């Protein structure tokens, strides 16, 4: 957290590139390959989502609408299944 506060973290695009490098370095013969790659891909997806939300703030307003509508609303149901 201190690194992020100090501005020492990766920019989102650089973070995604770094994760891609880490995936490429994994050994497909390793028993944990699938688990490790899945974890890295999930991390990449999280960063991509955060980056997308920064670039397209309209998504944030949609998210606020879903939160205020509640998880049982039709809008919440559509969002969870899209």
C-alpha cells in the first residue's frame, strides 16, 4: 500500500504486461501450472476491470444503480448473468 501511495506502483497497462510475462515464465509441466496461471489471469482481469472503470466512468454510475436497486432486482440479476 505504501508503494501505491508513493506512486511506485505499476500503471495498469504495465501491470498487465508484467502479468503476461509471469504467465509466460510458468512451466506447463509443473503440477501447479493451471492453478498459478488461473490466479495470474484473475489478477489481470481485476486490473483490466479497474482500468476500464477509470476510462469509462459510466460503468461506475451503472454500478451505483445496481447497488441501490439491490441484488434481487431485475437489473442486478442481468448484471450478474451477463
